[in-house]
């Protein structure tokens, strides 16, 4: 009898491993023909102003320069850049506030002019030779100052620079806070501007082919990119073709339309010739996207037993100069507040505000790292105020099993938080170390901290959630799989192969995932973001695989004279269900079906699936630190992340995701911050030397563990894992410093400069 080998839940080797480790994988720059013209962008050197004139005469004299385009030359089609699903409902469309080049520049690094040249040297020389005259305007860098009356107005249609304001009103906060005997806990919490720092900088190239624009881009969102390029150029979307090769990381920066429309336009002005636009690391820091810096104010009124009577939150999200992903980040972060620790009386207000800084967009975690730093730092402050241990408080008041969110309809089906916290507590030896580290007085002190997180999978019901899949049976019995969801280095293609293999009934090595999306060929999908890919693609893969399997069994019925219902596909063979006897191989069936003179047929399946469900992902971080009081330095010495991401499709890939997210969270908590000159608005550390990115030398052992609760809304029991690992790391480190020193530091990163300020205020130094 043929024993079924399951593909889901196994440590299958990555399907792209060989290509990547041998250097054979072709990225955007590898594919671009060497004959391509080179494009470079001239960026604004003022934080806010109007371009009065652009003198290109000297630039145009430089040998090799083909074309110089200024902000006065480009078409005036305003377009959005956010990689959100588009909707036919105007209320669900993103803000269209960008042009290909800007006459009204709104941040230091805005796009003013572009050069197309025969080579990089000529292009760079030409950019330096362009002379721009600005009418400088007042600028504002602080998110709350930007909201004040009289502040510089960045976009005329948004008074007080408020892109959007949303609120939460549950119960009656004002009445509830008057309950006798309540303890008031209040705090302001600040998170910084940081950049994604993916290995491969953004790059694209464009050319015209048969009257259509072809864009090859390092993008997470090829189908969305196609739409936005069409909008920006004012051409039908069907005249745009977008190809996504292998990608060297994105983390949300490439969930924005960055320079694809400009590159496409530059191709049109040189007769449709091939034009490459490759962005430097310095430009990536400033002129791509950054994470929103969010300032959060929380007030909790707590009973002596720790239960919440009333809570209030205010979030001020620094959007930077243009709308990009806009208010969705702050809104998602605020949405976590009444869910993580349910309270009947909650007020919440989130403001997304324009400033004259680099544009903020999507970044791994999408508002939840900022929210969790504020909420989980505040949670330790509350626990301290009522005399409970941080662990005890969370154990008692975190979201309980059975909690249902009224908006998303998400349900906490399991006792997940307790399960995750138990695992993390055991690993880090929490109880013993809490006693050992209590009442320290020396110059070197140790501390242990904990923080939890909440995360939604995908974007339903706020936006469209859809995925499509195509499968084709090859002559050897293997199958080709295409989906619109994108591999960007995280291992998605391997998970897709495992899910397809599981449902069809074949080994994983008989699944060939087409990794390079092409909008002319690839079925529609909205791309890589919101930790949606395995969850969402799972629906369409499962549905399409079932269709293909049904067609295979119909063909097998013809060839074996057994009924379809009595047959199955197991390990790449057609078997009889009753006794498991192998009747024929799938390879033999495919060959016969494709080449038979009497029974020919091409076996393929295609379907799309619109999901109207969502799923909670949960977890926690325990962190241990050593604090050098005189040096004002915190060193992370031990850390564990525990996650419930449902059933793991590939445990080794899941662990890799956790390690990567933990590393990003460590940098967020301890070292990373993009600094702007308050006098000029100029970024001061937009390079990998001065911007202190966390490296493996800054890490202790990164421990990741899992609680696998099969998600009932999911096709394969899985749910979000890509973004959750970053969400609770920074507050766990902050809370460990609090435990070690007794000092609450409410601003990250916890650099010596910030620690010195707080230690001095508290009399430690």
C-alpha cells in the first residue's frame, strides 16, 4: 500500500536555494542589457520650496548626455504610490499627490529633475551640473508642531497638515475614569524614523515594445505597479507590462511605487529606448520610504487589582512629505489598543500628519511595532503602579480565549497568549532571574523584560483580499504553479510549492513555482505585504490544486477504467483508494494525455479566490539585558520570541523569518534612527556607516519557538508570520532596562545618548 507523504509541515529545502547560493539567480540588474541608458535623479537641497528655474545648459553639454528632464517638462497626472489594492469605490482609493518630478518640493531629497545618459559617469556629472533656483518656504519637522495653527502648510488641501484623523469611542471614558479609587497611569512614548535597509537597493528599467511600456522592477507588487504606471503616464493599464525578477529584500519599501513611473516616462522621451534607474544607498535612505515615527500618549485608569476601568490613547504619526501609505499605519496601530487588553471604556484618536521629512510608507509590522512599543511599555508602567509583576499582569489581562473583534470579526480561538508566555518564561528562566535581579545597586545591572503583540493577517475587511492561481500538468507529471503573490527573499515560493504538492498529491520536487511574475502572464494578485501571502495564496492554491486533481482523476478514470471516486493521487502516482495499489504513475498519465491520438487533452486549472476572513497572530518576546550605568549602555544578552502562526508550512523557513524579524527589532530598540538637521531638514546619517544598523555582532543567540494552533479560517491552518517577529522586541528590551535600573525610558532607540538623559533625570549618573 502506498503511504502518503505529506508536504505541509516539513522542513523542505528552499526551492530557490541552489540558484541563490551559487549566484545563478538573476536579479533586476543582472537582466538589464548593458546597452541601457542610465538615468539619475536630481534631488532637492531644501526642505520646502518652490522651484523657480532649472538651468540645464551645462548638463546638456556633457558628452554622453542624451536628455535632461525637469519638473516643468513632465505630464501633470497626479498619482498615488501606496501598494494598496485599488478599488472602484473612490473612498477606498489612495491619495494621488505625486507627480513624476516636483515643482513644489516638500522635503530635502524630493525629485526635481532627471538625466538620461549613455553611462553612469555622464549621468552623475550632468546631475551635478544642473543649477536650480528655489523660493525657500518655512518647513516643519515635528509632527505635533506641524498640526499647530500657523505651521507651514505642506499640502493646501489638508488644513493643519492633517492627512487624516480617526477615532475610537467604546463605552464612556469620561464617566468611567471618575470611578473612586482608580490609579492614573500616563505616559508619552516615541518611536523613531528608520529605514528598511534591504540588501538590494531599489532598481528598475523600462523600454517600449510593440507600442507598450515594459517595466522590469524590484517590486513587491507587480500588478499594483502596472496600474500606477498607467495612472502616472495617463495611458491605459493594458499598455503596461511589469516583470518582477528575483528580489533582494523589500520589507515594505518596495510595497510602494518608487521610481517605476519616472523610469517609464524617461524611456518615452528617448524614443522607447532601454533606460535603467538604479538608486544609491544614500538615496534609498532619503528618497524612497521610511518607517513612520509615531508619538503616542496613553492614559489608563486602573483599579488596585490591575483591571482597567478606562483608557485613552492618542497617536501622532509622522507621514513625511507625501501621503504614500498614509493613515492606514496609524489606524492599524491604534486598532490594536482596545484588543490586546480589552477594556469596556476606551477613547482613541489617531492623527497622520504631513511634515517636511522623507516620506513614510509600509515597513515590516505596519504600525504594530510602534504601537507595541507604546502599549507594552505602558503595560509595564501600569503593572509597576499596581504592584504586580509584568508577567503576572499580562497573564491576567491579555486578550482571552474567545475574544471577538467587532470590526474584523477575528476570533481568538485558542488560549494562545498563555501558551506562548509559558514557553518563553520557561526558556529564559524568568522567575529565577526576576528574584536574582531584584534590588540591584551596582554599576553593572541585569534585567529581564517581556512584551506581547497582536497582529492581523491580510487587509480584509479594510481592503480587497484576493488571490489567483494557475497550474499546468507537464509531460513528466510535474506541475507548474503561478500566483500573483511575490517571493521577495522570504521563502514564499517554497511554501507555495509545499501547499500545491499537499493538495495535488505529489512530492514537492515535482512542483515548479514560476518565481518571476509577469503581469502579461501571471494571474492577478496584489503582492507581498500584510503577512498575507501564505494565508491568502493558500486559498487559491488549494482551490486550483483541487480542480487540477479532479481533472487528473477524470483522465485516470478513462485510462484505468476505475471510477474517479475510487481513485486518488498519492506521491505522484494514481492509486486505488480501497487497497492503495498503484495503477499508474502521474507521469505516464500526463504523457498519454498530452500525446494520445485518441484521447488528447491539456490538463490545467486556474481560479481566483476572494477572502472575506482574517486571522489573529499572537506571540511574545522575553529579553534579557546588561546595563552599564556609567557608560549608559544597554547590551542584549538573551532573547526569545514565541509565536502562534497557526500550522507551520515549513518550520525551518518559519524560524528563519523569526530570526530576521528579531534582528530588525533589536536594531529598532537599540541603535537605529534616521536623524534630520533641525536647521535645514537635511538627513545627517543616510548611509550604512553612520546609520547604526544591527548586525550579527550585536546579537546574542536568537531563540525562536512556536505554538501551533491550527487556524480554522485558513486553507492550510496557517496565518501571519512575516511581520510579527519584529513587533514586540523593542518594548521587551525597554522593559528589561526598566527592571534592571528602575528607569522607564519611553523613547527608542535606547542609545547611550537617550539613556544618559533619563539616567541623569533619575539621579543614576
